[in-house]
């Protein structure tokens, strides 16, 4: 099993250049491992072929879980466990359940999505961050090209990165 990847990194200072070079690399047959940026670049996910996330489905399921548990708990408490006659109002009066149901739906969605985020991004306790270039957290953009999966030679790859406006091109081993 492969334990590391050899990557060529192209460092850019402009999101438009990063987008354009990524598009050129993919159309030229290079395997772009990932693009690192301090903020999202509109349309880059489509260019890289990244599918739409299923996190919206997960959020809906977490919200429905919170809603169901809130309603079940409130009906159980007010009708079976601790029935109290308050001013002649009925025990199963649905509008009284709305605030707590809404809050628990939001709470379950928030905690569920945070958990999904950490699992999807493999951010577990004790794992060290593997940052391609520390400057990417501030103002630079990095395109990482997988050398093994790319079919063309490295000279043309380096030239393509430099012609696209790279301020730096270098090699890096990424531990898997």
C-alpha cells in the first residue's frame, strides 16, 4: 500500500490565475490532487470534477431526528407521564410544542453536522495538520499535481505552472 504521494506544487497569488491554471492542467491530462486556498473559489469544484455533497441530506435527517424526539418526548410527558390540567387547555395542544421542537431540530442539526464535518475531513483527536504551504492560510493559493497519476513529463508540467503565473514551483512528499 502506498504511504506517500509525490506532488508538484504551484504557488499562486491570484485566485483567477489559480482557476485558469487548474482548468488548463485538467484539460491537458494532469491529475490535480487538490487546490488549497484561503477562501472558496467559485466554480473550482466543477472544474476539478468534485461531486455535490450529500451533507444537505444528512442535515435534513438530523433535523427530522430532533423534531421526532422532541414531539415524542413532549407528548409522552404532557399526556402520559405528568398530565397537568392547566386552565382547561387540552394536553395534546400542538402549538405549545413548536418552540421546543424547533430548538431541538436546530440543536440536533448543528451537533450532527459538526460531527459529520470532522468525520468527512478526517479531523480526529491527535492528528497533525498536513498543510502544503503555511502561506495558504493567509493569502496564497496552491495547486498540487499528483506526479504518479499524471501522464505527461515533469518539464512540461513545470513550464505550464510557471507560464500560468506561479510565483513558486516545488516538489513535496505528502504522507497518507
